[in-house]
C-alpha cells in the first residue's frame, strides 16, 4: 500500500502558504497580540499564566480570523 506524500514536502507547503496569507496576516496578527496581552495580564493576576496565555492567543486568533473577508 502506498503512503500519501505531499508534493514537494513540508517546505513546499510553507512556501504556498506564505503566498496566500498576506491578507490574513494583516487582520489576524493585531488580534493575536491583543489576545496575548490580555491573557498575560489575566494569567499574572490569577497566578495561572499557562492557561490564560494560551486562551488569550486562541481567542485572539479566532477573533482575527472572524474579521477576515471571505471570498
């Protein structure tokens, strides 16, 4: 049985992703940074940095992707 191998491998996939994500990066990165800062602040205040930092990044990324225009 043959295994499914992506054409060009991992680095080919990264180069394809870089070409298609400029518009996404412009919308997602600011929300990602804000989510990280909010998660860091809440994590310091509640003394549970790992949980809140990861939640802040996840919520920031999801808010950023919600703002991306669909084609």
